C-alpha cells in the first residue's frame, strides 16, 4: 500500500515533489487499541475515514491560501520542528543499531555483533556518499545495506530458512474494511498529528531541494494526495500513509531531486509486493543494518532544520526566538 499510496500522491501533485509515502508511526498505538476493541476490518474503515481529514484540510488551504501557514509556521518555528522530527526518532535508530527493537524493549542480536554490523553499514554509507563518483554517489544507502547484510550473513544472524521457504509469487494479504462509527471516531482525531507532520515534511524536503512546495504544486495538493493515499491504504487493509522523513534524508544524501524517481520507486514497490522471496529477503535484514543507516538519515533531517534557522538568519540572542526554539525542541524531542 506504500507504493500504491505514493503513486496516488505523485499523480495528484503532478509528480513535482520528491516524496515517498509509507506507514505513519503516529497511528500505530491507536490502530492496535482499535483492532482489539473493534476488530481489524472496522479499524481499516477508520483509517479510510482518517484520509478525509487530509482532504478537508487540503480544501481549507485551497480556500484560505497558504498565508496562514507562513504566519503559523515561520522559520523560527519550522526549524526546531524539523530538528525535532529527526532527533525524536534518534532513539529508534540507536536501539536498532545496538541490536534491539526500536523501543529498546528486547535484544534481538548480541550487542557486540550488532555494533560491528551497524557501524560497518553506517561507515560504508558515509564513504560512498562523500567520496562516491558517478552512479555510485546515487546508491550510498544500498551500498550500506549490502555491506551490512553481508556481515550479518557472516555472523550467522540472517534467517535464510524463511527466504528459502517463501514462494516466488505470492498475493499480499488484503482485509476488506467495515464502517463502524465508534472506530471512525476513535481513529480520525489521530490524523491531525501526522497532518501537521506532513506540512513539516513537505517544508523539509523543500529546504533540501531549494523549492517551495507549499506554493507549487501547493499544500492543498500535497494534503489531498496524502489523504487519498491513506484512504486507499485503508481500503486495501494497509496502514495509514504519511510523508516519510527517511526519504528526505535520502534525498539530501544523494542530491537526486527528481520526483519521477519516486513514481518509479512506487511502481517497483507494488511489483515487489507480489514477489514472496523478495518480501522474505527484506524481512530477513537484521535490525542493526538499518539502525546504522538510520543514524545518518535521522541526523540529516535534524541538520535540515538547523540549516533552516541559519538560512533565515534566526537570531537566538533575541529572547522571543530563544524561547520558541527552546520550548519546541524540548516538547518535540521529549515527546
């Protein structure tokens, strides 16, 4: 559903924004609670309804314009918001790099082994990103994953049995939605948080590419695209979609700003969803591999926020600016 949602987003925005949509962390806890109380089908109906929140906000922006966004989110606000988006996810990356689950609750791979794997993946990504020439400069993340996976295989922490047992072709599991007003009212309010995160994400990727996507194609189009993507995801039994912060970090790292790449990535993702062995291969990638790479990507997002403050010459010696940045950072990173 991430590929399908991204395809919808790219069509609505006229393939002008280098964004890939994927599942939103903000919905995880509400979806787990709703599933236990109302069932999976009713929860998916609530996810579909949540997509209409984005659509409504998009219509409001279309009518009112983006002027209120500029007043509501000036550089002194959006800078620390973007920093918070990156640093708030830093513990997830650190835990994964140490071989633990994202929340740090359980150890999946011994610490010493995990550190070797994650740091090798991170170092490879850094070297290729900084010193890579030609086509190699475009694939630092893939390079890091390959080296990390090879080391994981050497240390025997890759579950090859699942890859061997997976069929070559497999249909994804779909769950038809049901509409339950209680489930809808439970899920819909949660959409406001990722909608605000969406605005920050669009501004962040615009800061990287040097373009104002709030004006072209327009915030109303990006919100509408995200809303349609979430509704479509719910219709197929998938999680809600949102702009993925990791992609902003990847765009910054590779300096490849062509939105058409996201369209092809979406088509590729949809195709791969039907290849059972590829899905099993992705699931077999040990957490330290991605943990090491995410340390760089999440840090890159925070750097985008810092650059926003620097580029707009926000003077932190002024009491007003200092208070806004300080409080936003503590609230954002502290959760």
